[in-house]
């Protein structure tokens, strides 16, 4: 999986057309509609206020893809929250050189306040106060595949038989695999298989070292261990995407298709707690965006957009962002580092969001609907 995604020249993320977006292989929330970045801008501005309106606030984004979220956030912040915007500095963490170039292009007009960090977590030093943000980063990390057999846990290795890939079951390559499953009280039944992502928790723990104070905010497809390894996923959650079509065979179109697996949220929460972070909120993207004012955005955009077809397209995109059968089921976890316990809109019921005026989203970035007609 590591090689299929990142091998120089031939890995998926190094291919010219690969990546999130309508031209790529899969669609992410910022690539679907500008309302995502605009509503989360209101939430991140609130974080800034909770930690006392520091004069420099770092937005540190892991796995920024095309750079769309950071560009949306900067645009909305400058128009709707100028005092917050004046404090913003952006640090991006990206493994793919090709995507780093795309991010630089998307953020060209903000170049003086944008920098890239070495993606190796052991090189990270504290930057200051702020928020670490990552959307669909952790579920892109390579995983160990495992299967429960009568005589215990086995790891599924990839080997060759002639010129064909072949699966070979052996003892796990690391005791950390069994430990992580055990710590989450995951009980794989005989015959059941699944995936173990050892890097997700480690990344969150390391990323927290980038902040002296603030929040770690991650959005990913994922479930608590007891569901992830429960009967609803008898053969795991590994999925491959090529031009928005999903399949479950990682041995076809190697390097051409993207590969992901759901994140064990219990393991991420344990890693965060072991780093001294406190869980401030856990919800799903649909509920988060609705609490942040998605319905107002939908109403206002519908009025602002000329033409019934376009109006329907906007409504459909906003529904995809929030429906549990689509992007709405993505898990949203918020951790605090040395931050006062927060009641942030989006995570707490009954807290009014300071959402930017919905029409701003339209005015700033042109048509915020990024769904190509070809889809
Ligand atoms: C599924 S994409 C999500 C992109 C973007 N956040 C979005 O929502 O459109 C995953 C991103 O994480 C990057 N990535 C994957 N593993 C990484 C790592 N270990 N460190 C930094 N970036 C990584 C990929 O190159 C890509 O930019």
C-alpha cells in the first residue's frame, strides 16, 4: 500500500491526474463545495477566541491535497473575520511533491504567510498557538491487513506467485498490531479480517507537538474499534478508488487507483490522550455542518443562484456533505492541547455558530460548487 500510493514516479499520489477532486479519483468535502471551508472557518475562528485571540495563530494542515481548504479558509477569514485573519499563518504538511506544487499554486496569493513543513513527524518543532487540521489524511495512511484464524492472529502479506500478486499469511510483523487491537477490545472472530493503521495515532501525537496551545481537529472515515472490527465489517474496510468508482481489489490498477481504510477512532483517541490532549468533541460531519449553519447556506445559495438546474446542483452537493450515506458520516474529532475546555459551535448543541454570511462564499470564490458536469 505504501509503494502503491507513494513510490516515486509510479505511486498513485505522484500521478499527474491523481488526487482529490472531480478530475481525480475521489471526491473530498473541500473539493465538493466551498461551504465546507467557509463553515469550518467560523469554527476555527472560534478556537482562536477560546485561546485568547493570540496575535499569531497557526493553521497547520496535514495532507492538504489541492490546497483548496486552506485557500477557502483564508478567503473567508479575510472577508468575514478580519481580526482573526490578520493573525493567521499557514503551515502545510504534504508528502507528495506533486501535490505540494498544486498547493503552492492554489495559495500563490497568500505566499508570504504560507510555509511547508518536512512531512517526517520526528523533525517537527513547536510553532506556537493554533489548530492542526486534517481532512481525510489518517484514512490514507498505509495499513496492516490481518485475519483471525483458529490458531490466532495472522498478518496478510503481499507476495508473488509467478507474475501475479499473492496473499501470504504469517505471524504479524509487529507486536504493536495485536496490542492496538487488544487495547480497543476489538474481537475479530475466526475467519474475519480487517486493517490496523499504526500511523494514525502516532501522527496525531506528533502533530500535537507542533502546538504550544490550541486544538487538533481531524475528520476521517472511521469508527470506534468495537464497530470497526465488529460483525458489520467481516472483511475490513479497505477500499480502492479509480475515477470515483470503488472496488475492493488492491491488486488491480496498482499505482493507478487510490487505496484507503477506515480509521480506528479508539486508537486515535488513546494516542491523543497519551500525549496529554483532551477530547473536546466527537461527532459526524453531517451534524457538525448542520450545527454550523449548513441549512442557512443552502437557503441563501438557492436564492442567489440563478436557474433551477444550478439550484438543484447546489442543494445536491450540500446534501452529499451532510448525508450519513455520503460525506456526512465522516467522523470529526476535536482534541485540545493546554486549551481551556471549549464549548464550540458544531460540537456542542445549542451553541450559536458565528458562521460567515452565506453569500460571502459565493462572492469570494466564484461558484463554490466544484462538481464537474462529467461526474
Ligand atoms: C485523501 S487526500 C485528502 C486531501 C485533502 N485534505 C482534501 O480533503 O481534499 C490525502 C492527502 O494526504 C496526503 N498524505 C498522505 N500521507 C501523508 C503523510 N504521511 N504526511 C503528509 N501528507 C500525507 C496526500 O498526499 C493527500 O494530499
